[in-house]
């Protein structure tokens, strides 16, 4: 992945079948009261469920790692919602 990500796209790293996997997710802000109770920030990341494995982290543009937790997952739709351990700032 030698390209620069911009806007709402983020890199997600996790372990899938014992190997490190890097994919892209989309960050959005939510005001959903049900989600707000479970999140440290208003931000969530949506990505492809089958490609997100164990110990997911967001890799920021400056190389920081932010831990994520799986908030919801739909195997049927192959989507996952990740909650961030801390909010990402705007660049």
C-alpha cells in the first residue's frame, strides 16, 4: 500500500489466520445514542468483516496505532463496525 490515504479512508491492521492483514476502512461520526454508550468517541470505522481479524488497530498517517473493538458485525452483509479507543483528530 504505497498510496496516501485521505478524507475518510484509514488503514486497519489485524491478524487473520495467523498473518498480518492490512485493509481500508471508512471512518464516520455517529450521534446514535445506543452506540455512544459503547464508544470512547463519536467515531466508528466500517469495513469488510471477512478481512478484519484479531486485535484490529487503526494506523494513522503519522504511524500511530489506535486500538479498536468490534462493536457490530454482519457476516451476511460482510460488514463490521469498529469502535476506536480514542478519537482521531482532523489533519
